[in-house]
């Protein structure tokens, strides 16, 4: 996320991002701002950009073990909290982000060969359930990108396949069973 090129559409202020990303080179960020306006946190037919950003940052913070991402996500929730308290039905996606933040950190890691029947079967079992506060990760220990993935996603480290078969790890706060 931090390495991605951001486009701010007037719902977020460049100074807000500068406050949360003081170490980033914001000159390289593509900023499109009309006249400054108060951030719009309300979700309508589609989730607001702020709701999506809060949810994405909270998930990425947990997935990548980046407390700074989590802090930014929490900051967005805090900034919207008065509006949410006044009109909760106007913020379904922001409330989903808040639920994610308030829930125990449950992560599911599948270690298996890409496309193999046992891997696909495990993924199918997990996808049968609505798990809005869980993060599902998949890694192929034999895949070319595995070393890079484990550097970026600490949860994938030391999660091998067992007996050559796809293996699922259910983790809470980085402790897996």
C-alpha cells in the first residue's frame, strides 16, 4: 500500500497523509485535489474511499505486521467516530472495518502447491464460511515468489506443508495451531 501510487480525490487531505506518512516521499504521490472539503466518511451505494482505506490498512497492518498501517486505519475510524455514532446506518463498511479492528486477530494460512487438489480442497473449505474478520493467506513453499512473500508477510514464515500435503494453520495473534 505505501509503495502504491495514491490518488486522493478531495476526500482526503494531503496534509493528513503527510502526518501519517512523514517518512514517505509525498512528492512522488499523484495528488488530485479540487478545493479542500471536509472528508466524506459516509457509505452510500458503494463504500466511501475512507471506509475502504480504513479496512484495507487494518487488514494490511495485521497481515504484514505493520503497526503503522494499523495506526492509520484506526485514525480514520477515530476521525469518523462522531458521524458514525450519530448515523450508524450510514456507515456499514466503516462499521465492518471497526468490527475487524475490535475482533480477535484470526488468520488462516494455507501452505500448499498451487493448483493441487489438496490445496484447492482446503481453500474451498475455508471459503464456505463467512469470516469477515479473518485474513486468509496462501503460499506455495515451492513457488518462485515464496522467499519474497515470507519477507513481506511474517505470518507465512515457518508454515510448511506437512507430509507433502497442503496444510492449514489457524492463527490468533500470530500463534498458530
